[in-house]
């Protein structure tokens, strides 16, 4: 069985950077036919990003077909409208009003195709901020995530485009909900996902903590740890590992299996609250014990004992992670220079089946002929469109 539950659905993607393309990636990985509209002739500007943006396009562009169009021309717009009239879903993350100026806003597209689910992926949902320009970093700063991530007085963005990815994912949740409603009503609707609102949802746990306790939560770097052991430890081979001990039974296992008799026999450490309060006294003893093991030995022992642990890894370590490599968690895509690159797939399975690569990363306009043929254009008409630079 293949993991393509959305097979048969057609998506038209007007999107760039991360948030919008991430929504299309998820839909495409799940089997939908995603047609990415790119500006002719160069294609999506995200293709040419460098530095920390180098991976954006390869990360989000598998399982999509590329149609390069000059949307400033009447003929290009006519092709876009034909596609939209036959689509189930449209996704877009351009600045507010950009597609309306082209006659491709929700009102016009809904009139053209009343069953269309039109998904706008924006910085902010409707409200006082909706016309602001947003970036992942902007909303992390204004939403409290950077404050909670960095040291005191040094707000720090998270180490990945976590809000762009989360915002795209919630866009897909909204799309799927609208599709479910369409089965009852026969009509599509306009759904939206917001970056700022995504950060706010992540901050809900800290908001609730502060409201309930009356004390403002501290950044995670200096947080009040809720558990007796929830820390990063040095090992004998100069590596580091995180280990957590969060239940009474895990505390007993820790003390017994690592011969920490001074802690096991201490009556002042009988309860979880007492052990948490005594962290300053107990952690040096535990850390000294763990420094007697290599990271590999300590990880193996924790796995056998059922203690939560995690070797401190870098992104490059995931290429050879045995769980990802042996479980189908890495997909292979082809870069423009011809190199094959493993990349994580969606974190889900369907009756045990993982998503697969059905379409490799397309070149700009790679699927022009196929898509236009599906719309009814013959070879002569396609050649004329190419001659007129309507398509690449």
C-alpha cells in the first residue's frame, strides 16, 4: 500500500520561500497533484537563495510539477484561470492583495470554481497586524519564542524555520478540514494560516504557566526544571548526552543500575518534589558517575534500562542516523548539480507505508508541455506560447 491518501486532488501553488511551499510539499507527499506556478523564464527566486536559504527550495519541492508562466500577460493569466477552474485547492503566500491585483484573489477564483479550497498562508490573520511584512524571525521575536529560547537578555531565534514549517502545516490542517466540509456542502471556502498565531500557540504553555502561578516564566536556558534529572552530561570520550529521569521508578532504576547508593539510601530524596529541590546537591554526583562512560556505552545502557536519553547531534548526523536510514525516514532527491541527496520525509505513516518521491525536484517549467496538454492545448498552441515567452 502506498501512502497517497490525497491522490486525485489537484493543487495549484502560488508560493515561495518556506511557509507556502511547505504546505504544497505536505499535500504532494500525500498524493495530491501539486502544480507549482513559477515566473517565466527564471523560475522561483527561492531557487537562487544562498547561505541559510540554500536548502529552502530543495527541501520543499519534491512531488510537485512546475509550470512557468508570465502572469503579467493575458495568455498567461488565462492558463492560470483554466488550471484554477479544474483545481481542488489553491495555495498562496504572497503579500496581501498581490493576487487580487492579477484577478486571482479568492472572490474571483471562487466565482470561477465554487468548489475551490483557497488557502492563504500569511504572516498574520485578520486584525491590526495583517498588512505587516512578516518573517519567521520577526514573529519569533514578537511572539515570545526568541525570548524563551535565548539566554536572559539575549533573545535568540530557534535553530530552524520552525514557524514557517508550522504555519504551512496548519495551512494543510485547515485545507483538510475544508475538504471534509466540502463533502457535505459541495462548496469550497477561503482558509488562512498565520505565522504570528502559530507562535502564539507555541507560547500557550508558558502563558498558562505564568497566569496560573502569577510568576513570569524564565527563558528555557534558566528555567526552573520540573524534574530531578533533566540535563546534558559530559562523557568519558568528550561527547555529550541528554538524560532525563522524570518518574519515581526511573529514579530507582538510576540509583540501582548506576550504583548511586548514597542517593538511593537518602531519606531526604524520597519524593519527586524533594529530589527536584535537591538538584544542586545530587546532579554533581550523577554527573561524576556518567563521566565514567563513553557516550555510546551510556546511550546503550539507558536504552536497555528504559531511561530517556539523547546524544547531542548536529544536522549532518541525521544523514546516517540508523532509525531514519532503516525505517524509510529519508527520501532521495536529485540536486540541480546531479548529486543525490537524502532528505527527511513526512513524520507519518499509513498502514506502515511511508511517503515516497513520485516527482523529483523539477527544473523551471519542466512540466509545461504535459500540463498544457492536459488542459487541451495542442503542440502548435504550446509552441506559440513558448515563442511568445508566455511559458519558458
